[in-house]
C-alpha cells in the first residue's frame, strides 16, 4: 500500500497545503518517513489523515469559482465503527461548502471496503447541496463497494453508475473532468 500514491499530475495546478481555504492548509509532508497506516500497512505519506484509522483522502483540486472539489480516497470507508461519513462531512466538506463548493467528485478506486451504518449524514449532505443544485459523484469505486452501498441505499445520495464506474479520469485536466461530469449529469436529468 505504501506504493499507492495520490494522483500527482495536477500538483502544478493545485496544492491543498498551499490553499488557505483548504482543510489541509499549511500541512507539511515528509516524503521519506511513512507514518500513517491502514490496518498496520503503511501508506504513502502524501495521503491526508482525516481522523479515521482506515480512510485517508487527497484533495486533488478545488475550484472556488465553479464550486467543485475532486477528492481521491484510499482505505476502508467504515461508517459502522468509525463513522467516516460524519468525519468527511463535518471536517472536510463543510469547510469547503462554507466557501461555495457544491459539487464533490469522489474517486474511489482505492477504497477497498465499505461498511454501512445509518444514512443520516448522507441525507444531510445531500439536502445541504440540493438547495444550490449541488451534487456528489462517485467515480471508479470497486464493484463490491458499490454493491454494498447499493444494499444500504447510500447510492441514492450520490450520482454513480454507467460511465462513472470506469471513467478514465486521468486523461482530463480538472476543469475538463468537471465539464464531462456536468454533461453526463445533465443528460441523465433530461
């Protein structure tokens, strides 16, 4: 797991540690010392700790004018034990939402498992965004993770499925990815 690095090709466009509006502003990274673990497996030091022992993220890009954020995830999304959705919403999303972010793109190809609890925080987040025509998108989550989310009706709060299940997002710049997703979502609504 230590070799799975967050996507780095947009670093020249955005760096969360340099963004005063980011929850990770001022964070320093040590490229030589691996300290964070998921179940005793060290992970790359570029992943950001959100207070969960099993789920880490990387805020890859934020555009305050257009109101979108792209977040890559790694680990186990565990609402049953760690209430990861509460941590993600309260400590990351709400800070970004207070600055006008209303579109969240979650990249989940490195989310290995999902364990559900209730859907209160998902519903709250969905309702908060609905007032501003915002949305939550799930890209490239593993099939068994999607099935577990579907079984627990969590998928009703996210836009997912179809082309979003295996979108080659790395070929796009952040604005292009956002526009692609906007078009896909518009087509679904029409």
